[in-house]
């Protein structure tokens, strides 16, 4: 309905009415795969699609009802709502233009949504050589293994907190970093971050990461600009935490990982002594 409303502002608005859109929904649902395939192929005549890098992520939508039906199932809602949901998986190309999507039951684990949709992209869209990019939530061992064949590779975010202690210590060392396009090693402690070029450069280093399942390369990055950004955010959160301390009963921590109450700790003490008048 929102798309239809937007079309009314175009130079040549559509001649069909909103009721025609609703009547066509069942046809579009049945022919969704074919429509996506043809849309991708024809879009290349308008703009050459860059499918060498594909991004994938999932989200879900809730329904204001308490009844499950079809793909509408109870699951982990992104908005923490106690309603049935459906899950949507979406592929985008390197330019951020949508490539393909699919709908899954709301109680399905997001990690298992990748394989069927990516297989469809490879088979129907002719995209067989690309770098798959996603967040850690969709970077299961099976998904990474699936994208290590057929001229495909992957870049998945990885949590330093979940690494082994000795590997994490090596990753966090400020030495052995490089600037893009340079072979010289850089010690982060020697950087002049007041220099504009240094401030806007993202430094990196590569480390071998050996696991029981496969051998991978860990790319650790450091950005002075992002560091300054995070420092400003943390300063504001600490300021909010200090205001919370001044308000009794207002230090309860919420579910958000960025809740300023995480900086607040309560300590119970007893005093053993004399009270003088």
C-alpha cells in the first residue's frame, strides 16, 4: 500500500487502483521466485548489477493476533513482542540493491534460512562467484563451509570475546598492523591520531585462525575515527548513569546491551562500630 501511494507522486502515476493491488497479491505470492528472477535479469539492462559481493540478513514481522497460521509462528521477535511472527531473509548486491528474498516460518532458526535462498540465487540468477557477507548470527559453521566451495568465499563478523584467551591476546596486541596498500608494519601506540589522514585510515592485520572444522583467517581492524565515535557514545552513557544514581530506584538494568545501567554496581556493606552522640 505504501508503494502504491508513492507511485501516485510519479510523473506517470499508475492507472490501476489499490483494490487491483490486493487482488494481485495471491498471484505475486505464487510467482514470487519467477518475478524476482526476471526482475534481476531485466535490471541489468538499466544498471549493471555488481553481484561479486552479496550481503545477507534476516528480520521478522509480527501480527497483531495470538493465533498461529501458516508461516505465522511464535518465535524470537526482533521487537520483543509476544505475537506470532514471520521471518524474511534478504540478499543485497554490492551496491545495496535488493537481489532476492524469501519468507520463512517465524519459529525457524535464522541460520538455516541461508542455504535454500542462496541455492536459488546460484541456480536461477546465475550468480556463482561472489563473496558472502553477513553478521555472526548467520555465520554458523555450516553456512561458512557452504560458502567455501564453487569460487565462493565469505566474510563474517567474529566476536573477540568468544575467542580462546591466547588467540584474543594476539588479536588485541597493538603491533603488526598495516595501512591498506602498504607492507610496512605499524604500532598503533605510535599513531598521531590528530593527523587527518591517520584519523580516517582503517588499519588491519591478518591472523590464522585454526579450528576443529576449518582453517580461516581472522582480520582485525582498528579505526581511530570509530574509536572516537565510540568514546563519545560511552561518555554520554556514563553521564546518563551518573544521573540514574542520583535518582533512587532508577538503576534497574534493561535488556539493551547499551543500557547505561551496566556501569552501575551495587555493593552492600555493614558497619561494625560505635555511634557517638
